């Protein structure tokens, strides 16, 4: 029974190491901003953010921010 417990603990350690060591860029994605959007979306192509100040703090390493043509200002 002790051998089975050790195997389970080893598997848990390996899983935690893989999770912590996996690069954050693996979760990176294309994100979108469009000032012409009526509401502030979730950053996906079908539901872009409306404001740059919403998008910038939510980006992670490796994300690509696609900004639609338009006039963006500090207030927007």
C-alpha cells in the first residue's frame, strides 16, 4: 500500500511542476479592440474590447493586440 501512495504523490508533484513550468505564452491569444464597438466586450474577434485602457492590463505575455482603425484618446 505504501508503494501506491508514493506513486500518487510522485504523480501530483509532476503535475504541479508541469503546470508551474509551462510557459504563460501557451495561453496567449489574439485580442481585439474596436472603438466602434457599442459595448466593452471580452477581447475576442467577435466581441472586442471598446477601450484600450480595458485591454492593456488584461494582456499576457505573447498576446497579440489587434486595434481597429479609429481615433482613440485618453478618455476612451
